[in-house]
């Protein structure tokens, strides 16, 4: 079996694993018992908590890959950092959206300037800024170097967001799982939550691998464009050379 | 809206969002591969 067909097979299995994981998580979420206080609304937890935890993980991967780039100077690490940040922004956006959809029936409002919500929104916009910064720098090496600073500094927001409910008086509830001591949740609900977490982690890996694949093809296209010297739209027209002995009539 | 209505809304947003983003990546990979092939 060639490397290319082996990679294609691996990708096919990863595609199936991602779809299967989402379906299994959906089954657990729909058939788990309702909560004694929140009733069926507690099912929002099985999508809200995994999406925010996967976003934390994605941003941690961005930082590790950025450090990898700074040590090795290999652009492969930078590609992983950028791809993970983009996938993380998608998951964080979904976590914010599900938080709003959960907040409306429980708190009576879509949004409030609570410590957790505010710090999460700041984290969302900072990582959007990271992606925007990358798009504004055409040179791959300069792009990697300049975005590395933000890629490392931005990660301090993860503990700030997570512990915001402990450090400040917040409307948002305190951590249920990632807290000192045992998780404060009944085991059938915890089971469904952990299944959701594993499923969204598998989906994250799938999205990351696909995003890296796309970035690599784009980089190859850019390299071929540069090598073939094809005039591009927006390129400046060069003035004719008048010093080479041409005669004007 | 009922509790199940809110839950359905949330799941449609998350599952729809993940599927839409995943499908957009697959589509962009397909288009980029086609460009690469066309350039030899």
C-alpha cells in the first residue's frame, strides 16, 4: 500500500469516527435522565461544556505548536498553531451561542456582563484578532514570527476564564468537573457529559487534521504561483525600459 | 418555548455549526486540489 492510499484510508476512518462520535454523543444526551432542578434543559450541558473545554484544548495546542515553531523554526508547527486556533474559535463561538441559548430560559436573559461571559467574549475576540493578524501578513516566515507572540500570550486567558467564577461574584455557576475534589454531578449525567467530551474531542482532531491538510495545499499553491511568476491581479505594472537603445519616432 | 424547544435549538446550532464548518473544509480542500492538478 502506498503512503498516499494509506493516508486516504486513515482520513476515511477519521471521518467515520467523527460522525459516529457525534451520533453516539447525541444518543447519550437525549436518553440521559433529566436533572432534578433544571429538568430537560440540563441537556444543554452535554454540548455547552464539551465545546468550551475543546476550545480550551485547541488554544493550548496553539501555544504548544507555537513554542514548537520558535524552537525548530519549522513552518509545520506554525500551520498546526494557526489551524488549531481557527478550530478553537469555531468551538468557542458554539460554546458562547449555546451558553446564550441556555441562559435565556434559565436566567431570563440572552447575555449579561457576568465575569465568565465577559472574559469568554474577550478570549473569543483575541483569538479572532490572532487569525486576523495572520491574514494581514503575506510572508509566511514574518507571519509565523509575529503571530507567535500573540499565540503564546493569549493562552493566559484560559485560567482567567475558567477561574473567573471562583475569583469574582458571578451569575454563571462554579466549575462542576474541573474543580478541586470530586465532580459535583450525578453519575448518569456525568457519563453522558464525558461521552460528549470524548466525541467533541474526536471531532476537534478531525477538523484540525482537515484544516492542516487545507493549509498545506494552499501553501503549495502559493509556492507554485511564486515559482511560475504568473502576473497576479493587483500586481503593479512595471514601466518599460527606455535605456536599452529603443528609438522613439 | 418549551424546555425541549430550547434544547433542540441548541443542538441544531452546535451540530449544524460543526457540520457546516467541516463541510466547508472538505469543499475548500476539493477546490484547492483541483487548482493544484490544473497547474500540473
